[in-house]
């Protein structure tokens, strides 16, 4: 392989080359005689130097390369002198090296091609991925590449985000706390950082992301930057939330059915089961009273009064329950004389409070379509309150009149006024006047005015109160009398 | 002639006090804890002047009892007075409806009204 073929090289140049590397053996050929020369002397030719470059000599070089694939071929530049020829010869080195040089080049070219193909494939893959944001950061956290998935997920275009620090994907408080730097540090030290957390889109909206950060190093281990892959978990999260909502709705329906059943049972207990023993107590006391002495009568009176108060409270709880749980109090309208109903209430209260003065100023009749029993309850409550809370020496004055299609009833008492803050809550359940004014008559649940309010509004009417130390307390009830107030009453 | 009142009431204390009250007034009283017991007891009752009927009862309620009672020959001319916490739901055709809790005077007045009237009518 230590043979050098010099083809179409001028004699002077040949001599110079031969003198420069005398350890090699030289063959002087011309392209014209090449065919015969090659057949005789080709064996051992390791290097071929071809004279001044031309298109013909290019073809010659191809021919030589075909005949002797292991030879190193050098084409001299036009006008090359001896020194250039020697340099070219030295550059291609010793014959085995020369042979391998060609192979190395080939290998390098193939490797480069393979790398290019692989890079292209990776780039296409990364660009095709739209479900994942894939981008790179420099060692300091500045974005250096951006795939379409990142654009879709985070809302930034590559041109807008490359060159920006990745902390802008984090909620402000997290970015300020140094979270981004910590993540890069962990990725660098541990080879990977992974978490699930809230991130920001370009428009400021949040999404729940699964994030992986991996360091990128060169062959020497030097940190070049980071690859960051993010996936939006908001949709799975929303699906989970939707599932939870359905489960909750289902539970609510079951609960509603259970509540409905409970309400019906509760109303039945109140309305029936609790009242029966009371009736037994009351009736038992009444029976004993017939033959009792004075002391026993007094005790029996207390038993009877307690039973009655308990019975009233049960009625009120029943009304509250119907009102709050059962869709409101039922108002059954029928032709009614409101004036007659007021007279009945006033007479009953006069009998119960013989020491008190109760005035009634009313037209002879006030006919309307009303629920008589329910209105007896309302006025018994309001006038009863006026007796209980009003001045003991002053009169309770009840006035009723007609105004257009409405009946108005005003109940007035003198005495301590209702504090302003209590006036606002007067018709709420479980409210009542101050404790000092409580006695056997007023002791109750504080539901009377709430129920009265429900009954009046159930009629389409209104109830309001005015109270001041100077003018005393007035409740005014307005009731629509119905379509035919002159009707059949 | 002593007339009989049939009390149909599931609350035992109330039922027994009602019996005491009416017996102390000189009436004969038969009691039943529900509609079925009441129908069974009718076989042994003479000169029934009134049925005091509760509505909400186990086994056989007041409505079913009333429907069955009306079909019986013994029921002819015997008024049924309902005493109930749901008076608005009383069956049609009853003589009177009393709201619970039942008051002694009210109950006695009603019993007198129907039983003594029967008495005077038969005199």
C-alpha cells in the first residue's frame, strides 16, 4: 500500500513530490495509458495524485475510485506547484490511514445524516403533540423553545413567550415565593421534578397541570437547560367534579324524600299523638273538678291551664311546621263576616280578662271571602298581646273599617313601646316581648305574630306595627275582602 | 232506659277518661281501640245512641269504620260524632265533628244532645 500513482502530473512536479517523500514508491501514469498501466501495476496503489483539476480529470478520479476503492485520491488544483502536491500527499497520510480516512468521513456523513433525520423526527413529533405543552428553558429558566401544545395549553404564541422567564406561568404568590427556582434546583439535583398544581394561562385563567421538568446536559455533563412537559388536568378534574355533583344531587334527592317522610311523620306526631294525652289530662282534671274541694280545685285549674297552654303551643308548632316545611298555611276562604268574628274574639277576651277594658268600634258587618277560623286566631293573638303587654289601666281599642276592597283592623294599646330593633324582627318566629312582661298568659313560643303574619299574607293582606312611648302601640291589619265582599254573609 | 255510647279511640288514657266521664253521667259505655274492635263489639251492644269516633287509628281507621258501619242494620238512626285532630277530613254524613283536644263540657253537651233526644223520642 506504500505505492503512490501520479496521473497526469507534470514531470517537474513529480520529481518534487518524489524528493519530498522518498520512502514511498511512485508510478508515473498518464490518463491515456491508464488502462494498461492499471492492469500491470494496480496492486499496492494506496494513494493516487491526479494532476490539475478539470472535468475530464474528475471523471478520471471516479474511474480510479471505482477500480481501487481503498485508495485515497487527491486532485491537485490548477497551477499547483510541488509544495502543494507534497502537502496534499501528506494530508492524506500513510496508506492505511488514508484508507480509513475515507471510511471515517463516510461514517461521519452517515452519522450526521442519521442525527439530522432523528432531530427532524423529534421536531415533527413535538410539533404534532397538542395535548402536552413541551418547551425548553435555559439554565436560568428563560423559555428557549415552544411547541404547538404549549400554545394551545397556555395561550402564548412562540414569538411572545420565547425569551420570557417561565415564572409567568405560576400564580403570582407562588412565583414570588421562589417556587420556580426551587423546581429547577430540584430537577437539576435529582434529575427530575414533578408535581400537580395550578398554573396560569396567557389570559389569566387557571388550569390544573401535571408538570415534569428534566435537565438537559451535554456529553460532558454540563447543564444546558431544562425540558418542561405540562399536561392540563383540568378536564379530568372537571369530570370528577361533575361526577361528585351528580352523586351530591342524588344524595340531595334521597335526603329530600327522607325529609318529606320525616315532615309527614312529624306533623302526624304533633297533630295527633301529642294532643291525645293532653286531652286526657284536661278531661281528667275537668272530671275531678266536679267533686273537688277548694284547694284541689285550684290545683286542677293549674293542671287544666297548663294542658291548654301546651295545647296552644302544639298548635303553633304545627302551624310553624306547615308554614316552613309543608308549603305554607292553608287558607280556606268562605263567606265570612269579619265584624262578627271580631265581636266573638273581643267577647271571649273580655270574659277571660274581666278587669280589662276592651273597646270595639266596627261597622255592623264587614262581609268578605275569608278564612274565619284563621282570622279568629290572628285577632285573638293581636288583641291578646295588647292586653298582655299594654298598660293595665288603659283600654285596648279595636277599630275596624272598610276602605275600598279592603277591611282594615287596628288594635291599639297604651303602655311601654316595642323597641325599634325588636319591631324589625317582630314577625320572625321565636320572638316575643321582654321577659319581664312574661306571665302565664304570655308564656309561649314567640310564634303568635309569626303565624298571624303568615295567615294575613296568606289572605293577600298585610300587617304592620307602629310603636312609640308617646303614641303607644298599634297593629294594623289590611285584608282584601275578596271578589264579592257584598256577597252572601 | 239506659243508652249506650260507643267510644272508638286508640289513646288508652283518653278512652278510659271519656268512659269515666260518661259513666259518671249515667251512660252505659262500650269502648274500642280501633275500627275493627268497634265493629266486633257492636254484636253485644243494645240501644246504641251514639258513636264517638276518632279518625286516625291503627288497624282500622275512622274512615273505614264509618264506611262499614253505615252498611249495618244496627247503624240505622245512630249518629256518629267524630272527634279528631284533623276535623276537616271527617267523612261525609257524620252528625258532628269535634276538634281535639276534646273538652269535657263540649263532649257531654254533644252526648246529651243525641242520647237524651233519643231517650225522649222513645218515651
